[in-house]
């Protein structure tokens, strides 16, 4: 039986990080749906069906691209939250500004008065109060 299942799954995509995320999100939405709304239960059911479609798909290239897009988005969100956490921890000693031309973030120590900032990325100069 185990060998038949292994043979049937050969050439199929299987489970990945995006699939795990879909399963966890479906479980959370299912619990909320049981408590609040039948619409959420049907959304959770649709998410589980989509995850099963991905897992049993033979188009491994397309599923791999979906997974890479998910991982990329996850990294960007994680970096954004980490950056916001660092800014929160350093708010007593530093000010944070964005370059007006390239939007690069700059960190400046507080209490220096009016200063001229030079963006390390595009070399634009602008004045701000620290």
C-alpha cells in the first residue's frame, strides 16, 4: 500500500511552505467560521481544496514559482516588521528620514540641530532637524 501511494505521488508537486501556510490559514479561518459565520467555513474549505490541487499537481514548475513568490513576499514583510521594530527601539536616540528622491531610509542621531544629510544611495543633499 505504501509503495502504491509513493508510485501515485511520483511526478506530483507535494507540500511546500506556501501549502503549509494555506493549511494553517484555512484552520484559523475554519475555527473563526465555526464561531461566527458559515461563509468563513466555505472560504476555509475552498482554501483546503486549492492546497490539495497544488499538492497533487503535476505542473511542478508553476507550483515552484508560486512558492518562490510566496517566500519572497514573506521575506519582504519580515524585513519591514524588523525595520519597524528597530526604529521603535532606537526612537530615543535617533531620527529616521527618507531621501526625497530615492526614498532610501537614513538614520541620524538626535540632538544635533539643523543638519545637512547626504543620501549614500543617490548623493542627494537635503536639510533636516535632528
